[in-house]
RNA sequence: GGUUGUGUAGCUCAAUUGGAUAGAGCAUCUGACUACGAAUCAGAAGGUUUAAGGUUCGACUCCUUACACGACCA
C-alpha cells in the first residue's frame, strides 16, 4: 500500500497471507450459507397470526382450506376504520362466493372467535380488520424487548464488501461523489443492521493519464507551490493544476488548428498531451523522479480527501490503490486463455466473446500487452475475494457504467469464478442541477467542500433565527450547525430511490421544513425534551402502564408505525435502498408529531396512560436515532 | 443505428412490488402558540399517471407500439 489516508485508513480487516482463495473455496463450496430463520417484526407476527385465523375462518365457514400465500394482507388505508385489510377478490374462485359475502362471513367469524380482532367492516372486496387495544399494547411490549439498534436477522448475505467512493486523485470531490459516498456508507450500515459482517472498501484510482496531467502542469507552472504555501487543501491544489493543464492544452489545440491541423490530429500531437503520455510511460517504467512527484502530489490529495471524508462522516475499512492492483488482471487474462474462454486476435490483443450473453466482444488486453479498465477490475475482484471471501460484493457506481459492470460479471462467469454471482452493481442515477447536467469542462460542477460549507452556514443562520439554543457552548453550537447542515444534505440525497436520476436544487437542499432531515432531527429533539421534562418532574422511568386498557387512536397508530421498523430495515437491506429508511423516518416523525399534538402527555390525568406515552415518546426517539444512524445522520438533543 | 434506463400535481419525490377515491413536501390560500418545543399541527386547492392499444374481477405497476429525455456501445 503506497499511501495512507490518515486515520481513516486503519485497515482493521487486513487479510492474513494464509487466507488463500483456494483454501477458502474448499471451506466454502456454496456461497449461500444456511441461515438462522429470519427475524419477524411484531407487525409481521401479528399479520401471520391473522392469516392463520383467516384460514381457520375459511375452514369453519366455507369448509375450504386456503393456502396462506393466497391471503394478501395489507395496512388499511387511512380513510377507513381498521389496521389490516384482506383483499377478498383473490378468494372468489376458491370459495365460490362474491367478494362482499366472503368479507362479511370471515369478518363475523373472526370477531366472534379471534380476540385480537375487535371489529371489522367490508367495502367491496376489502375486509378491514380492527385490532384490539390490548393487542397493540402487547405488540409494543414485544417491540421494547429489543433495543432499537438490535440486528434484524434476514436471509440475505452475511459477509459483504461494499466498495464505494473510489475517487480519481486529480481533483477534489464533487456533488456526484457525495451521492455515491452517502449511498455506500448507508448501504453498509443497513447491511450491518441485519447482522452481516461488512467491509467498506475504497478503490482509489491513483494512476493513469489524469494524474499525469496534473503533474505535468505542476512541473510547468507550479513553482514549488505546496498546499501550505497556497493555503489550499491538497486535493484542490491538484485540481487546480488539472484545470491549468486542460486550459493550456486547449490553447495548444487551438493554435495547431490555426496552423491547419485537423482537430483529431491536434488533440494527439499537442506538446502537453505528448508530455503527459510520456510521463505515464515513465511512471510505468518506474522512473524514480516521476514516482517521487507522483507520491508527493497524491500525498497532498489524500490529506485533502481524508479531511473531506472526516467532515462528511464516511469511513473505510480497506483501501485498494490501482497502482497496486492494475497489473493483477493480466493473470486472469492468462487463466482465461488457458481455459479457452478468451481468444487472441492476430495482432496479439486478447478478447472475450459475450455475444451469447447478449453482450458484445470485449477487449481485455491490448496488443502491446497494456491493460484496459476491465483488466484491472478482473484482478481487483479476485483480490477482494482472496481478502474477504465475501458472499456479496457490492459496487456503488453510477449507472453510466451499467454495461461495463455487466461485462465484468459475465467475464468472471466465463472464467468460472465462484464469486461471479456474488457481484452486485448498486447502480445509481446521476445528479442534475437546475441548470442541467454537471459538466467539469464547463465549470458547472458543485464542489463537495464548498457545498458542505454552504449547508452548514444555512443551518447556522436558521438556528440563530429560531433562537432556541440557549445554554449551548460555542463548540456545541458549531457541532449542531454541522449536524443540521449535513443532515439536510444527506437526507436530501438519500431520500430518492438510488437508481433514479435526481435533481439537486441548492435552495431546497438547505430547506428545513417538511420532508427534510432537520424536520426529523427536530422530532428527535422533541422526544429528548419530553425525556428531560420527565426527569425534571421526577417521573419514575420504570413506572408501568399495566392498567391501561383503552388507547387513543394516536397511541395505537404510533405503536403500529414503531413496530414495523425491523421489517423496514430488512426491506432496505434487500433492496439496498437507504430511501426506504429515509421514508420510514419521515413517516415515523410525522406520526409522532401528530401524536404529540393530539394527546396530552404530562397533562394526562390517568398516570398509567401518561407513563405509556412517555415510553412511546422515548421509543420514538430511539428509533429515529437508529434509523438516521443507518443513513449516517446524527440527531441532536436540542436545536 | 444497437442496447438500456426514465416519464406521476406548477416544482421535487412516494405509492406496501397487480388492489380501494394515486399520496407527501415545496410553492399558493386558511386556521391553531400566556399548552409538553410552531423547524410543529389541522384544513383548502392542485391529476386523462407522456399517448394509443392489450392482458383481468382490478393496471402508475405486466405486454405491444409510438413519442420525449438520459446513459452506454460502435
């Protein structure tokens, strides 16, 4: 490993040399391991027991056995009475009756024989079931038996590598990288919440023509400038020279064209580009002077990245560097030739034919023996498997590389790699601006560091305006502004389905009302205020509510929302979608605020009810914190 | 040209994977702070789900065709 990215680079999962792939393959013939049975959340358990009761009802009333799979139970829509709805259309054929008739008959039987069902109503083909308050109290008890952060067992993968961020070292991070970083971090945390072992990996693209461009420009115009002397973060300094290269390079092309050279030839023959190409060759040949400059500039960049990563709150367990892996793929190419799944053309270049897979012929190694992108990807995939023996390897990469990732997976399959099926491309859409696409050449790229500064400043201004932070120290205030600014930004980027292209509106991103991160952070700080007040009033925290028999609808609705959290985590993990968690956090916060406005807590005269509501409020706070933790967003005690 | 993704209120996003009258937020309008925190809550208005067919008890969701925008591959 040629470099270290500061503290973030602590590779606690560094692989022991003994863990060879061959050994692991023997130990692990199948990628999917047998699992403990998935954990069902209280709501799912209730649904299952309702299904069993419905089967019994069908048996008793119609004398027909219904498979559980044909019973579709869903949450009742808000405008109707009830909590669960059975769609009876699907049963008309099996039971030989009309949908209303079925609903009525099943409902009557349940109300008479199933104590959990306190009432029902039928509308067309929908049977709405009302659940007894005692059952909701039991559900809440069951939920509370586990802490909000308890792992949710699923039948998903248990040993996962999530590769994300993977920046180029010639310029600082921008808005697009932020979506990538937030997604990668969050998906890793969500998978951890299912009990999986997760390794966050970063494959740093530290070699190639792009960094040579920065280096050439630095040699020409740098005059020994350093991040310290320039007062610039290292990544921004490298970016400055990359821009300078492009500027002078364009100028050279223009001059050549003025002399009558065609654009195509000018691009290739411009002196600066020739120098950059030469430098790349010198680098590959190990030229000590070039390597020294490369180390120096990359070192600056890593310091800059390290600061940004720290600032935005993402981390990594393992760094890979292309300078260390780019040659590895050639072995895989040899392997493919030996196995006869790759072929050589007359000029010596190596290809794989993927037409049977609906793809194309793909170049794997150039005629001169130099590698292309996919060559190193083949090598890195193998290396990652040697290091971690994963049963799932997730690549967080923008959807412009969909084809590339398909080719990678298909090629690994051709090679007969057991881990080929474990590869998963988490493909996310690009981020657009109101002005259109981000284009680095047109200078419309939103810089990550600058953006973070802006959102934090906006959070600060709004917080000062509210003026509710009396008693916080200056340091605590700075922390709060940062928490709120980043909360707004992360939530904004994560609430959208990853696979969809999205629009970044700077004004909306710093908004803190409605469907925003700060709204949910505010809701959490409300639960914290309730807790403080309870302590202030000397309410016994262990006080129970055993005598409560009747609930307000706001109570039971909040319980129902709270109790589906484990199912939400499982779904988010299955779909690799932080948006599912974000949506849930918003729903829970809204539910809580409604509860807060509708029913009294401290003014409640029935002390058992008051105790229940305190417990509901506390649990809401824990789950908002847990859910936001999965998104990489912190929540404040007051704001 | 080939492959592929997307298209939902003025704008940004949802829709339990085929279920009820398609839901939220922003913006607009109206109400609620000497209530436990108004970064909140309650309400109004806003839709031929790009278009046309098809599949069935039922379609934003599945199929076909067209259109628009994007990405990738020559």
